[in-house]
C-alpha cells in the first residue's frame, strides 16, 4: 500500500513551452501533497505544499506563477512548469501524506526528469 | 541555513560489515526523524523513523539512534549488503511547521 505514481517519468521540451506533471496516490487518499525539486548531487528542496481543494503554499524563492500547482482531488496533484527555460531542467518529485496512516510519513513518487532544450 | 546536515557525502563499506550513517540537526523543534533510501532517477523510499520521545528504533537490519542532547541521529545497517548501495537521506519533521526538511544525503557503497 501507499503507492504514489508520477507521469511522465521523463519529458523533454523546448524553451518557452509549458509542461504538466501529474502525481497520483494510487491506493490511499492524500489530503496533502508535496512537490520537491532535486538538482544533481544535491538534496531534495521543497517547492510547495498543496492541500486538496485549496491553494498551494509555496516555499520562499519559488515562483508561484511559474510553477502552477493544482490539487483538485484527494488522489491527484499537478505541477505545471510554465514557459520553461533550461534552468528549470531538474528532477521533480512529489510525495503524498495520508493522515490516517501517519501524520509524519510521506510517500514519494518515482520522480519526473524534466529537460528543457 | 541547513537545519539538517549529513556531513559525509559518501561512505564505503565491505559487505557483511556495519554501515553507520550520521545526521545532525540544529532545530530543537524537530520532533520526528526519518531515513529514506534513494536510487538514481527514483523517488526516495521510506526506511525507518524515530520519534523524539525515543532514543532507538530497530527494524530488521536497520537501527536508528537518536541523541537529542547532541541533536544527532545515526542509521546503522548490519550486516551491510551490496543492495544497500544507494543515497541515504535523513529528514526531520517539525509538526508545527508542517514540513519535512532533508539533509544533503550520504552515498553508501557496499563492496562485495
């Protein structure tokens, strides 16, 4: 149990286009989903926290107009990178929390590698 | 300001021996700690956790020790196996802050 999927696993796009990444909790309801970004050889950096049905809370330094997050249901959150640029190339990972299981543990998706050319 | 630090970027251990991964934190509000294992191009997978009210938690080959006075925790893997080779992240949870803060990770290499 507690499986989180991400789609796509890898996407290559041209500079200036927008890319949508989906994060789904497959066998539980996620009241909260988190979006992280990982640069090569670096740790995971929290970008934003999204609660179902409400606006996402962005961490300092993350442009909310560039990284649009929607958490429309208890099993789906999406991250849209708008007007992508090469510096947005990174590994994006989502996680989900199930308060019925634990208020602390987050279950991570497999990640999405974004390459902007 | 790194609130969770893993000072060893890498660790090499012989198969069958003990692996000890260390983690230090600065925020005294952290009350729950987790260790995650991560392979390249994959998401982290949960390994083991410990609450701040405990000083030890054991699960099979994995044991986490917490020293609150020193703001230090460690993950012991014994015996180490080649399949344990991965990057290990320690993470701390601040319930008041509602977020998980990750350390920089330690790459563990277990040699056969």
